[in-house]
């Protein structure tokens, strides 16, 4: 009977502790075991470790200064309705160009400031993954684990994450910057003069929900990148459990 050397190992993964990956790296399996198919329990542990690794890597990159702002794929821009009237803002609102740049910078700073808060929320979601879920994910597409996490937890993540984003928006002055931009623009858009300018219509002054969604989109993208890397890059499988579990894909 093949048993993973320590029950505490699985407990460490389920708890999402910082030391879990180090424990995994130090596990020594019996000779020849790496060449056999992993048990269902190992598959579950491997998938959970992979997600924890992906989240840790993604978060560490996003919480840095310019983690969002300096990445063209993740950079949070003005909401679509504001982008459509950006030319109007810069042309007709005094100091409009600076207001736009300040709002964009501070939205991204808010996302960077709040990104670290997402990690424990994701870890809690990972612990509820069943063995059946794990097996379906392992043999799913290149983004199966990330898609599962998004589908199963997005609503609760938004509910828990939105207050943190709003606090961060206030902390870095993003809400104030957005109000400084939207109020004078909306005043113009609601004036008789706006009827002479094509596309001039009021924009939504509520920034929190928009930035929350964009920040989570960026975080999921980072997790997805890490998942694909572990699936495809043997060197990224930094523990024997990952090597055994994802090694099954190499045989396909």
C-alpha cells in the first residue's frame, strides 16, 4: 500500500501555510515511486499546492509598485464610458489631462495596495476542493484550475474584496481623484453646451466596483500564467508531489 509519507504534509497544504511548500520540497519518496501513478490523495494535494504556488507568485508580483500600472496587460484604465469621453475631458475641463492621469495612476496604486488581501481568500477556497474536482482539473484544459477557482469563488471574492479595494482607493486618493475628474465633467455633460459635443454624457461616479473587478481579473491572469507554467514546464514543479501529479500529463 502506497501512502504519502506524512499526513501533516496534507494538513500544511490545506492550511495554506507559508511553510507548506518547503515541507513538500523536503519529502523523500521511496525509490521508484516517482515513476508510478499518484494516488487520489496526492492528486488533490498536488493541485492545491499548484494553486497555492500560483497565488503566491501572482500576489508577490502584483503588490509591488507598478505591479499593475507598469504591466500593459494588467494596467487598469478608465472605465469604458470615461475612455469614450476622455478627449472631451481633456479639451473642455480645466486641468483635465492631469485629472485623467492622476485617476489612472491612483486606481492602479489601489489595486497594488489591496492585492495582498486576496491571498487568504483564495487559500480558503482551495481547501474546499474535492478529490473529484482535483482529478477533473488535472486532466482538464491548460486553464482548468484557474477557471474552477473563478467559477466557484468569484462572487464571494468580490463581496469580501470590494471593501478592501474601496479602503485602498481612499487610502491612495483614487476616489478623490475620480471625483475630481467626474464631478466637473458631469457638470459640463449636464450643461446646455454639452448638446453641441458628440458623445458628451454623464459618467458613473462610483469607482469601487469597477476597480475591484479589474484588480481581480489581473490576479486571476497571474494565477493562470503560473498554472500553465507548472503544467508545461518541468523545472517549475518544485516538489516531488508536483512532479508525480503533473508528470501524468507528460505521459499523455
